[in-house]
């Protein structure tokens, strides 16, 4: 039972991590004019990823100094990826495993 719960939590956090990573990648490709956002497929993917990630970014921006932006670089996506990795590698093993032993 514990192994199944840990697997589900790890799977969900892994999926969330990939969504945020793809959002960063697509945004960079659009900004560097590798992808054209006027194409329907690219626009649909970019819009979907933005709608999924922007609520989390908004919350993190509220608590970071300078809204997470230094110069012209937005560090909020990096902060979110680090938080997800922290949850997967530290919080879940530390809290979930002793809870069911």
C-alpha cells in the first residue's frame, strides 16, 4: 500500500515537472523565433501550457522579491522546478514513508 502511494505521488509530481519543463522550453523556442506562435498547433500547445503553469507562477511571484525577475530574466520557472524536485526527493520520502510504517 505504501509503495503504491509513493508511486502515485512520484508519478504525479513527475508529470507536473514535465509540464513545467515543456512550458519553459516552448516559451524559449517562441522567444528565439524557432517556433512561430501564429501556427495553430504551436499556439494551441503554448496556450495550454501557459494556462496550466501561470496560476502557479502567479503564486510564486507574489512571494519572491522583485516578482522573481532580475533584469530581463524571469527566475520563477526555475524556482518552481526546484520546489517540485525538493518535494519529490525530500518531502515525500521524509513524511510519507514514516507515516505508514
